[in-house]
């Protein structure tokens, strides 16, 4: 299980390839990648602030819980911070488990927790100014299912 | 002395990312009251604590939590990662 | 949207890389890969039989439904047939959508339907003989949620 | 004349992947009854139709479906793809 919090761009395809190649004994691999949308040209990019130190700890706790709960063979979380452009990968998670149910559930669990419990804050950058993204009630509500 | 950190629009409103604060506050809420009383920009940032989250030594916590032994307090809006 | 039913091995990582690179305007990409397990050395491989002609039609109908239902930006299904070895990718699905909820739901929907409605039959090959995999009641039940 | 296809253990039990069948059967169930009556290996394959699925011209169907106009009937166990 690996966690990376980084300013540098990463290639989700290459990361999935490496993750899949390293998995032994799993029957199911699920991956999620989040990409910067340009919202029809309205946005020129995104700035992601984070809380160094706490970020790694918070993600580590979330991943530990997922690994234990779904008996994961492996898990990977990558999350960027700093300045991103439309189309850039913001983050990704990958989970490997015995069967598809566990791999899907663990990936969705990780996403729901990363959305609302890992200390990242997104600011949308547009031609007409920039704005902090507001937390969605739906994201907080999504945590209740776990 | 306690390190107080601000993130996202809390940081922007207060105008700095962190500061060391001399305080005798017993709880987070007491600390917030002290900060609010300082200057208008603090009063604005802490106007509605229901819109804020707090972490004590990098663990999410509540505004009624005691500060005894805590070295680092962080205030920020709800997270929007992922 | 692309569908491939093939005897040749494929590289899930490379496919995800190509899929992600071609996606425009999506905020979320979910992928699932199913791998042949060796069940602790008990299995030496897998043989997958299919129904040429019907397979492509059935998968096409499933993908069309997913694209319409979750407004997918793109979708990909690859499924192998013939002889596979432990660790080989059996199949994969990839979905691209505006937000994570749609991408996850569409990928799980596609998997549930591929499990029980696309004409493939798996035979496990072991040192002590081979055996057709029995359909699971849970897989049939999983269709009810859609 | 109708093409009848068999897959997986149905194919193995009957011993061939497909055959052309001369039949006047009105429904799938009638065709199954005819096949069952042929030989022991057919009787064995069709002993329990609740364990089987049928497709008519490559569309999943039911055992009570009419055969009029159908060119291809396929019998197989529940699918196990994915």
C-alpha cells in the first residue's frame, strides 16, 4: 500500500499499469482518476491547497481502514496539490481485492473519505477570477453509507 | 505558546498562514473567542464557526475540545479534496 | 465507446492509459480489471467459452444502456475468450463521466451485467481436472439493484 | 430446419457444438421435448431446464417462447463472464 501527496503531475495510465503488474493473487482491480474539468472553457485551472503532515496522516488512516475492512491485497492513493491545468489528473485511487465487490466498495469508500476528510481545498481559477470550491452536502452525506 | 494555522479562505481572510499565539484558552472555543476579539479580519474569519473545521495536532476535533497539551491548532473550511 | 472480444492477451494498464488520454471533458474515470486467480496454486489456468455474434450484441446493448443512463463521456469493454493463465487479465471495463458517482455506478452496472447477461462461460483448469464455474446466486441478485 | 447451438457443459454433454434440426416444434419447450426423446445424452443435458438458458437468434428468451421464424436456437448454462 502506497500513498503519495505531490505537486508534480502524474500519469494515471502508467500508475495503473504499474499497480496492476505488481498485484499478486487479486482477482479484481478498481481504479478511480479525478480530472480537472474546464467546465466548457469557463475554468483555466485549479489550485489545490493542503495541510502538509496532516494530509499524509489522514490519508494513511483512511487507507488502513479500507485495507482492513475489505481485506485488500493492495491499495494506492496519489493526490496532487498546487497548480493544475484542465485535463490534469488531480488524484487517483487503486484497490486490489479477491473479488469485484470488495475492490469497488473500497475504492468508493476511499473516494468518499478523501473528498471530505483529507485536508485539501480546491480553488477554481477562471478568466473572471477565482473561487474556493464549496463542500457539497452530498459529499458529507455519502460518508453515512460506510 | 501554541502554533495556529489557517488554510484556504480562512488563511486569505486573516492574511497569514500561521502564527504563534500566547494564550491561556482552555478550549478551542475559548481560543476562537480570543482571536475574534483581536481585529476585524479575525472576527470576519471566525464569524460562523459552523462553516469551519478544526484540527488539534493534525487530528480533526471539535470546538469544545480542551487545548491542554496541544501544540498545533488548525482552522479551515470543510475539505474539498478528491 | 469501444467493445473488444478477443482471444489475444491485453495490457489493462496500457488500455487505461489510452482511455484516459482520449477522454475530453470528463471529471471522473473508473476502471475495473478482472484477473485470473490461481487460488493458492490449485488452478493452472482458465478456459473461457463464448457465443460469437451474440457476445458482441449483448455487450453492445449493455454499454448503450450504461452510456444513456449515466450520460457517459466514454466507455470501454474488453473481454477475452480461450485459454488464460493465472495473473492474466480476463476483462476490463472503463467509464468516463462528469462526476465520480456516475462513473462508479456505470462501471458496477456494466460488471454486474457482464457477469450474468453476456454469453461467456468459465472453466477452471486445475492439476486435478477442470470444472465449469457455477453461476452465483449473488451475481443474479446483484442485477436487481439497477 | 433450425440451427441448434450448445455451449459449455451442455455442449460437452451432448457431444457437439451445433447441429441442424428438422423440427415442427411450436415452442422452445416443444423442441426440448423432441431433443430429450432422441438419446440419453440429450435427456441428460436437458434433464433440468431450470439450470439452462436459451437464446433465440442471439437474444435471451424463455422456454415458452414460440419458434416461428427463428433460425438459431442456443442452449447453455447461466453465464459466468466478467
